[in-house]
C-alpha cells in the first residue's frame, strides 16, 4: 500500500476465552468451515477439496457454518458430486454450538481468496483444532504453517486435508501447538 514499514504495526486479533479445549472429538473425521457463503471465501473450492480428500479418508464429513449468496450454487455443487450425505450446511449457529463444533472437529478449513485475519482459524486453534487453509496473507497471520496447521495452494487443499486427517500423530502435534499459540492471542495482551 506504500506505507513506510516503520509506521505500521500489526496487532493480532484476540480470541475470546470461551474458545477452549473440551468435549470430545468426533469419532469419524470431521472438518469444520466457518464463514459467509460469499465468492471470496471460495467454499466451492473447499467442497472440491473435501470430495477429493474423501477418496482417501473414508467417513470424512464437512460441516459448514454460515449463510450467504453462494448457498444455492453450493447446494447444486453438492448434488452434482453426490455429496449431500457427508457435506452439511448448518446455517447460523449460536456461540455455544460453534465452540462445540470446533472442539469436535479434527481440523478447521478455509479456501478463502483473501482474509485480513482468519478468525475462525484462531478460534478453532484455541479449542486445540488445527487448520488446513489456503496459503494467503491473512491465513499466514493466523496459522504458522507446519506448526499450528497446514497452508497450501488452493488446488492442493484436498491432498493437504487427506494427509493431515490420516496422520493422527501429526494432527495431535499441530493441535497442541495451535492451542499454545492461541493462548497468546488475548485482547488484554
């Protein structure tokens, strides 16, 4: 943007303390995705990634939280992929339901084209849920690639999802690191 670096200070978003570990993980691989169903969020790319990953990860489910103008085309995409039985739209959920979803998910995912900050990714991290997300500037602020989650080009998200969902040990390491980092993202700090 042309600002001098010495005059810019980036301040990470805080995470509400209600986002914390608890409950239990889904017994089957569960991916959570949260956001407005708008073109910039590229949920259609995430659906494609989940369809691809499911070929290697039996029982994989995707639960999408949010509403928006892309819902009808996304539902058509699900029908075309015959994915209605494992990809579900939850619409708007209340705060407690969102926390429960993050806690039960194996990973949180985003295929977004642009983000200022990936808030859903750090909320999930606070619940000890690692991320698989598109490698974009805002996600790089929210996810430490290879430490708190995995960042990948959007066309490689399916592969990245499958690899992480199939590697319990790595997923657990990322979950622990994601939780540790999220504890530093407080509004007081």
